[in-house]
C-alpha cells in the first residue's frame, strides 16, 4: 500500500534553466567572500565542498560536512564562513532573477495529491538550507506548509543519488521505502529511489521544454551504484494522479 509521495523540486515542480540561474548565483554569493577568496577560488571551493557530500556514511548531517570541507585550511573560521552563507540566503538570494515556469496543471495536480491524504515530501537534493528550498517552492506558488518534509542541507545526511538519501526520508516518515513513490525528472538522481524499492515516476515536462540542468555525467553519478531500475511510470507531472490510481490510491478526478 502506498503511504507517501516524494516530489523532486528542480525541473519537476519548478521548470527553469539551471545553468542560467547559477551564472547569476555564483557571482552574487562570491561577493560575500570577496575579502577572503577571489571569485574563481571561491567557486572552486564551493563546488568541492558540495561534491564532498556525495561521500557519506550517514553519521553526520550534510551541513556539518559542507562546513568542514569548505573551511578546510582556514582554521577556526568554519562558523563565521557558514554565517556568511546564511546571511546571503536571507538577503541577496531573493534578488537573483530567475525565469521559471510551472509544469502544466501544477496547481490542480497538487490539489489532487493533497486530497489523496498521502504525506507529501519535497525530495529535492539537500544541498541548500531549508529556508532556500521553501523559497524556491514559492517561485511557482506552491506553499511549503503542505508538505510533511522538505529535505535540506541541515536535516539530511546524504545527497542524491545515494540510496541512503531515500532510506533516510522513509525513516523520517516512519514508512517502508517500498510504500513510497518518488517523482522526478532525473533518470539518475531521482530514479535511484528504485534501488531502495521505491516506486518511481519519471517526469517529462522539463525534457519537453528543453530546460537545461546541471549534473555530473551519468557515469560519474552512478559510480559504485548497482544498475538503476527503469522508471515504473513515465509522463508529464499532470498524469501523476493516474499512476497513483494504478497503485491503489483513491485520487479525486483520477
């Protein structure tokens, strides 16, 4: 019996050109560290610290791992540097201009999902603070209050596509992974949920709109992973209620 639905954020709930967004993001956040690091050095350090999250044994939160990696060689400044990130996200992040589009029928689809009574999770890669994840949901007018959990750098101990990420979400909900459905546009990061026995739905909205996204190559992302099962369902987000119906969930209008 299905007991929870996990929904990816980037190019699943919110359609946008990720490379274009990060071309604005990097210079703005680098400005918060200009007295310490040149822009290129800052960006390299930020990317290295973010990629370090891919190697995790689940014993520490991502925020702790990120702070340690980013502050490497800058003794005693971890807390100060982290506060600079928090200040940026509380102020300048909202200034970044991003052109977004909601998937067709998003509001109606979300209303039907909520009417099903299933717990909903924003299962976005937890590399940003929770406040930022919630802010990005607002780009398409989806309130975070309707979700049981929004994964974030503070609360998660893994990142996608590590199977531990999906185990951790299921554990938080108190359900078996096999009783969850993961919905997302990425055939590696999101469909890796199938390695934990989750049902999977690969969305096509971003691919149909030719929205750019940032990711390591498939080879790099799947190193050390078993073969990722093909998606159980595939289609636009608007057809998600039909998949729920096939899984035995009563969804109004499906």
